[in-house]
């Protein structure tokens, strides 16, 4: 590079007035090794956003209906994805030299930032190097019929019980990097790490209301376990049989139900049932499916390739090899 | 109040301060002052008109946060009560359901109609959306609405009773940070309306399950609250399952006769041809049987009984021929109750495995590494098989990162069997295409690269200067912002002492030429008119006589004028030259010679420096008029 002394003297103060790039980014909108807007897009790309589904699951046989498929994310694959995006507009050797020089910093920054994409607003920023990323693809009618399924991942089995409630940033809770419906019945989820236990919970789409029902002679009967109106705990004693209106199907006789509830101490109905107390008695808890085998699972139980490695070595490599 | 994540607070009702409607507020003021009565100080009332709007015939789509069961879905919903969650917390209490009914009674009810029990009419004028003969006072929110046409007997069977309605709507407050419960609401307050009926699936005559389609309607009860039952009819510990849907097409004449009680056999039996037999025993379609009086018949005839085709649902029930009612429907959705499919059953029956697990019956080439054999058409058109593995792999992969590649072809791998592994190359290519598909990203990339070049250039300059700077400042570490400080220091020094660095600044005001007033006023005056010096001396008569004798210089006489002008100008030039202290050897231009390049004053015998350059610093020789104007920073100044 030829440097003209005069130009340097004239331009130096101006050129140096611009701050050199800051290496460690502290806010979401700050430019780091790469401008913030570009970084956000690349992070989303790294979390496979916008990648055609056929690239994720190359054959429909890999994801049959009513199945859940677990996987690890191949970092090399996502690296190649980002490299492809960065390669746009590299025309000459200079461009590529420059990209080569900057790429390690860019990659490290993306590693850091991919955690911060789903970070709740106002919480601390996540730091640290890239760890393994895992996830699952769920194809089921449960995805289409129950939108907004809740997914929780834990690095350790919650000690209390399967219905424990661990805050999102609590210990043992694993962050979700992505949770998105790719199609009406296909759900993709990425975890920041490899979870031990994963809970899939029925969406609390408006807490549901209902009874415990069962077939009985002549029709259907229903029962209600009364709850304490203040503590929400179940009251001791037998469940209340739910009365129905005669002459129609399924219509609940709420007035008589109120009288039945009033006889139970603590149900809140003694002084007249109001709508909040009625709703409280009827709340049904959503169902929670727990994935995670406490015992070690041999891989062959969960993954059976059609061609084993041995076959591959003995036949494919030799017959087709050069 | 902070609710706390995962918790919610239930309220029996949240009543709005004002019900929907039109209001007039009148502000009045009375003034009092000593010596004046209030009547003498009138203040006009200020009426303000306020309309409190609320949905009446149609629910705005953004007000509905969720409906359960999911619209259009099919599942085992028999043990759950349908519900609708509304964004506005006060909505169920924004209207008075009927005069005389406590305000705590909601004007909305969610009713569940099995297929065939009632008819939903869409897009009707709102005036027709209520039972004929009734009108709802006040404005309608839409032109067209939907209504549910339903027989009174069905209303009595499936609608909630008047005492039930207040129990079926409540408000809920959730934590605004809890996205799971918020469901996209803005303030954390929601209103919930629950149905009073369980959507049971049907049973055929053999007891096997049959699907039943239900229609959930959020109906407006305004003005028709008294149509509901006052209190519950008889109850039963169990409820029957709905039987298969039947449709009875009756002969109109027979129907009329049955209706009017003129026939002996006064029952309408379902024709034997329809498909499914009623489930419950003893099903007859009975109408009232006794002979009626004329006035009864007339009253009956005046009513709406024109619907000869009656769709009955519960085949075991008596279908009485009673008037139909219409209820405005704000929101409706339908779903099918059938089967054992619940979220739980779906989840428990999931086929769980690592990605790559396939049905062995399907001939899919999956190797243990997770690679999949796929057909591949190469650039040259060859049809080959290649290996592909997406980002989702059944095994943990190596933590070693991929070195930077600049083209997809750098990532193509030939495996020992001769096939290509195009996984990474495909990833590179799809990444490139995704970036190219977004022009804003391409622009951002190019801009970023440009900035990178500038930074690199700056760094190169800095590196080149570094040895010199190190020599100057020694071992101190140079702040990269040195340049900024340097620039600012330089600017400061220049502005404080400009005469040392830049040169004399120009004075704010240029002094004018001093007037030469030497001599008596008479002499000066005479000189100004180019008259002999003694003209104005003496008595006025002398002056006048002298003036008469003196010659008047006229511009029309060139020779004379020029001579006089040249004389005067020469004098001025002489004086100017004398003013300049610097001894200059340059000879003065002789009088009469004209500069060859003076275009504007061809008659001027001398260069008119004095008057022409008054606004500029005076230079001994002055710039030639043809010279480009020079700035006062010229180095040739003394």
C-alpha cells in the first residue's frame, strides 16, 4: 500500500476519530465483530431458521406421522451454512483474505449470541463458548390440535416430582434456543445443551374446565373433587357426583352442583357460589408428558440404521470404492 | 399487583364504570359574587356527548384470545367444558342483559348446540337477528350479524338457566410476564366465558361411539333473558349420550292437523325410512292431542310454525312445536367430539427415537453415521447417488469446527465408496442462497466489508507511523485516539494564536480612505469643482462674477474632461504612492498611458487603484485587474 505522507497528515485525525470495533458486545444492538443486524440474522440462520425442511429431514420416512425424533445439531453443518451466507459478495482475493481474517471472531460472536436470541428482555446476557445443541422434531396431531405446546428441558431430573415448577432461569432448567411450528403438525425445538429430561405439556390455553367423567349405565356420569377456595388444595372426602339436567345431553345442573358444594366446608359455596369460585372448582390441570429414561438406553433401541456400519465397511466401501 | 409467574387470580366479575350506550354529560357551574345573585351570573351548561362502544352482534377478531376446544378439530372433549377467552376483561358485563336483572349478570352466554338442534344464520341484517317482535335499543355495532334460530324447547333444554348465567363468566388476571397464560394479551386481564354443557360424543344403538358435531355459540342474551328457564328442571345423576342425528320430514298437512289438534291420531312418527333408529327407547314425536278451541287455534296460527322440517337431535325427546327464538351470535365455532384422542393419548402413543430411525420395511438408506443415500443429479447431468446428512444427527458430532470455506465445492467430500458426501456443500449453498434471497442482508454484508477495508487501511497507516511515533514519544503506549486529541489540540492552538500559524486575521471592519481636507473651505470647494483656487473668495458678487467668467467643464467635451480627469487622478495616484512607505522601484505609470487590458474604463488614463480596491488591503503595486483575485493570505505581503 502506497502511503502519501501529505494525505496521511490530512486524513489521520479524521480516520482515527472513528473508534476501532469493540470486540465484546454488551447489548443486543451493539456492533461487534459483525454489525448487529447481520449478526442477528446469522444467529437465526444458525438456529436453522428459514432452512428448507427438506434440508433438515431429507426423507419423509425419517419422520413418520405421530413420532418424535431427537437429534444433536451438527456444528459443522451450521458452520457451513453461515460460511455460505458470509461468502455472498466475496468477489476477489482481497475479500476472501479479509473474511478469513475476520471469520474466527465472527464465529465466536455467533456462538455467544445464539443463546441471547430467546433471552427474556431485561435479563442478563448469556456468555460462554458454544456448547452442544440438541433438539427434537415432533410430528403429531397434538401439535396441530393443541397449539402452543409447552416444552421444558432439564439437565437433571427435577428432584421434587415431575410436576415441579422450575423457573426458566433456575438451576437444572435448560434453555430453549428455538421452539417453532414448521408446519401445522410439525414442531421443531432446539435446546442449549443436551437435556436429561424433557417435559411436553398440554398448552394451558385458558386453563381448562371440566370434570372426571366415566361411562355409567344409561349414559355418562361425572365427578368433581372439590377444592379449597383459598388454598386450591383438594378437600378431603368423596368426590361430588355432578348432576345433569334431564331431557338433554351433557347439560350440567349448576344450581344443584352449588348446593352439593355448599355442604363441603372450605369450597367457598356455603355463602353462595360466585363465578370465580365455580371456575376454581372446575379447573383441570394440563397433562404433562415426560421424556427421559432414567436408565442408560442402548443406542440400538432408539436408532436403528438400515445399513450398519459393519455392512458399510465390508460391502459398500469395497464394492463401490476406487 | 404482581400476580407471579404461573399463577392467576380469578375475579367473579369486573364491571365497567359505564355500560355501553350513549351518554350526555352536562357540566354546570354556578358563580357567586358579593352584590350579585347567582341568576345575575349565569354560566351556560356544557353538554358533552359520549358513546361507550361495545360489541353487540359481532365479536371483533382481536378480542378473542382463544377458544376451547380448538375450532374445526376433532377429539375427545367429552369431559371438558367449552370456553372462550376474551381480551377485554369487562366485556361480559358491559351491557345490561335486561331491565330489572342485576348488573352482575353477564349479557353473554356460551351455548353448545349439537348438530341439528338449532340453525345458525350468517350475515343477516342486525334487525332480524333478534326474535321478531323484539328490538334492542341503542346502536348496532355492525350492519350484518349472525343469529341462532332455535326452538324455545331447545332453549329450555340446553341454555343455562337464569341463575346459571352469572356463574359462567369470570375474569382472570395473569402475570404479564407469563407468556403461557397471557396468550398475547396486553394488560394481563382476561374475561372467560364457560359453557354449561359437556360435548359428549354420541352412541349408536349398539352402544358404539359415533362422532357428534357441536357448534359453540357466544350468544347475546340482551332483552331475551326471560326466555331462559328460571331454575333448573329435574336433574339426573347421569346424562344420556346423544343418539345419532335424525331428521324428520313431516307432511305439512299432517303437521298442521297435528298442530291444530283436528286429527284423531295426533302424533307425528318419524318415517320408517330414515337410517338410524333412536337410541333411547320409547321415542315418539308427540304433539298435543286434545281438541282445541278456536281462539287457541288462531293464536297458534299467528305464531311461527312454518318450519315443517324439524331437525331433531335427541331422538328420545318429545319435539313440541313451539315458537322459534333468535339470539344474536357474536362468535361461533364448531368441533367434533369423537374418539379417545386426547393430548395425553397422543403423547403417550408417540413413536420416540433418534432421527434416522425408520421403518425397516421402507428401503431408506440410512447408515450408522446418520447419512442418508439420496439421488443426486450433478451439474453435468449425471444421475448418481450421494450421501447427505442434515444438521440433525443421531450422534453427537465432533466439537472441531469447520475451517472457513469460500465456495461450496471446497466442502464436497468423496467417501471411500466413491460416492460424494454433499452434506456440508449443500449447507453452504443453502446458506448462500438464503442470504442472497434477502437484499437487505446482501447490502449489510457489503457495507460490513467496506467498513472492514477502512479499518484495515487505518491500521496499515498506523502501523507505518508506529516506528516514528515510538521514536517521538518513547516507550509510552499510544492511545488509538491519539489522532483525535492531536486534531483537537491543533485546532485549539490555531484558533488561539492565528497570527503565528495562519497569518493576520482580517480586521472586522476595513477603515475607509482618509479625506484630505487641507485648506480653507473655499479652496476645497473650488478644488472639488476643478475651479481656480480663489474663485469662492471675496464678496458674493465677486464670486458670482468670477464664476460667470470661469469655464464649465462638461463631460461632452472629451478632450477637456480627460485632461482634467487625468490631472486629478494623477494627483491622487501621487498621493497614494507617497502613502506607501515601502520604497518601490517600480516606475509609476506615465500619465495618459492606458492599461491595455482595462475593459471597463477605456478613458481612464491611470489605473484606478484607489477607488477600485477600497475593500481590500492595499498593495503597493496592486493586482492587475486581469489577475485572479487573490486571497489576503498571499505570501508576497510585506
